[in-house]
C-alpha cells in the first residue's frame, strides 16, 4: 500500500489491520528495548496502537514518514506510562511502612474516639464541606500543616488556601470555637 496518510485508520478496520501488520514488529521491538517486563511491553505496544487510532488525524505526510510519526506516538505512550508508574511509586512510598490494625488497636481507637466526642462532631461537620475546602482544613487542622504547606500539597496558591480555610472556619464556627479549629502556622 502506498503512503496515503492515515485517513480512515480509526474508521476502517481493514486500513487499521494493514497498518498494524506493517508496523507491529517494529513497534514491539521499540517498546521492548525500553521496557524490561515482557507483559508490560505487550501492554504498551497495544496502548501505542490504541493511541494511533485516537491520534491518526494529527498525522501530516508533509511532516515526515508514518514510521517517524508512529515512533513519536510510541515515545509519548511510554513517557505517559513512566509518569503514571512514578506517581504510583510515590503513592506506594507514602503508605509504605504502615501496618494493618489488629483488634486491640481498633478497640483502643474506639475508646479514644468516644473520649473525643466533640472532635468527632467536628470531623462529621468537616466531612460535609465542599471537597476543596475540606482538603485545606484537614491538612491544616488535622495534619498540622501550615497554610503554605497545605497549598503546596494541593497545588494551590497560598492565598487560595487561606480563602478556603476562612470559608471552612466560617462554616464550622457554630460547631466548635474558631481558635480550636485550625490554628494557622505561617
């Protein structure tokens, strides 16, 4: 088949099949050289061809060959996978070292919760807040972060975090005194 561009790749199964058969070996080798696990390599190769279907309209024959464009798509898919794996690794690292609670731990926690009934009412009230406002008040009042630290954790500007903290305090003022709700460390 001549290089007609990729028009119809996403709509015509015959066009996709021909493209796939022509390039599968090259893409598989490209991916396998960059991914150590063969199962992940197979998954990533499949992801490349799914991305090709989605982005076939971006191919411009005047900009280069199909294979050059295809390798660009493959590089983007692999980069996205690396970013996803890095996020997963960071999340796993944050929870590493934590253990499951046994029955004694749970009993002690229940006793402590009962002893802290006013705090429980506050937590219940916090849970009714809008998600963004709740996240700020939890990081500051519960986790003890400063406004700047909470803003950084949430990807917000500090002034936005302060506004959300103010809103949370205002909404929660009749539950517990404001000065106990979230002492702000600057």
